[in-house]
């Protein structure tokens, strides 16, 4: 089975020095991988590179294909900043958009979007624009939008950063119930320990460690070095 995500010798620079250097790793079907790293370590830049939104060196393959075109329909994304993906007059429209784009009838698309918004605790907010929601609520709407079309790969950038305890618990349950492969960029180590099978630790744009989540996120010297504790 083709790996949902293969990254090989990826490098990227906004200016100098390099923001990402020699990044190689694979996410296999159904695998949940935590991308742990301190602020500024390069997590969001890596997510943008994976999606082909930044031109980087090396190679990225999504389901065996370069990013862009049809393959992106199989990828659900939650950007760190929800404003990057919620822009329609209501979050119901934002969440239904991927279905509408695939020519799902409007009534059916809206029914599924309502159910997805309820699953992230936003029942009753469907008619509001993202601008009229709190940051945590916007993040949850972005999660609903990422999940609506049953993606086979999910890229989640700081999914818990603005969420309260209950929302984090609901998100954990939601994600653990999915078969999708996931790359979860976060410095929330407790969330990653609960959700990921593997952890890739980034430090100053390089992979410091890649391995099973327990031993990797249990290595205090590594976490200290990475600025995670
Ligand atoms: N638009 C930008 N222009 C220049 N440098 C940037 C830009 N965005 C991020 N950076 C720099 O790239 C590095 C990685 O940032 P980022 O990927 O946002 O890290 P993280 O998501 O891990 O916090 C940081 O040093 C950051 O300051
Ligand atoms: Mg970031």
C-alpha cells in the first residue's frame, strides 16, 4: 500500500539560515505521527511544504504523488491559524465546502456539516461566520472542515493550542475513532502521548529523533535539548 506521506531530504529557507534541513520521514497508512518541536522549530513550515504551498528542496509524495492537484482531495488540513481556512459567511458553509466542491447536493452537504459541527461541540453556532467565534471555537470549526470529507491523511497544526480541557478530550476521542493516517504538529506532549504511535522531534529545522512515542517523549534529555520542557 502506498504511504500517505513520504518526505525525503526536504529543505526550505525563508532567508538564511535554513528553516528546514534534511528532513526525511514516512507516515504509513493509518499511522498517527506526532511532530513535536518548540516554537520556531519549523513545524508549520513543514506542513506548508508538505502541501506544496512553499517551494522546497528534496521530495514530498502524498499517496505517491507530488503535492497539488487531485491528491490534495485525500488530505484534510487544520492550519495553525484558522483564519487561513474559514472565510465564508457561515461556518456551516466553510465545513460543507469540500462536499459542495465534489458536487454533493447542498441539502446533504449541509446535513453532514451540521453533524460534523455537532461532533466538535459547535451545535447551535452553524449560522455564524468564523469571525464571530472565539479562537478555540474557530479551531474546532477548522477541525470539522478538515474531517468532513473522510480524508485518508490528516495534517493537524497545533490542534489543541486554544482548546479547553473538554474540547481536547472530545478531539482525542474523535481522532482515535478515525482510520486516517495523521501528522500532528504540536508542543502539547500529553496530547501527543495519548494520540500518536510515533513521534518525530524537530529542533531548529532538523529531525532530532524519530521513534515510538513512549520512549521518544519519555527522554527528558532530548526534550530539554528540543526546548520542549
Ligand atoms: N513568513 C516567514 N518569513 C520568515 N521567516 C519565517 C516565516 N515564518 C516562519 N519563519 C521562521 O521559520 C522558523 C520556523 O517557523 P515555524 O515553521 O512557524 O515554526 P513552528 O511552527 O515550529 O513554531 C522560525 O525561525 C520562524 O521565525
Ligand atoms: Mg507553528
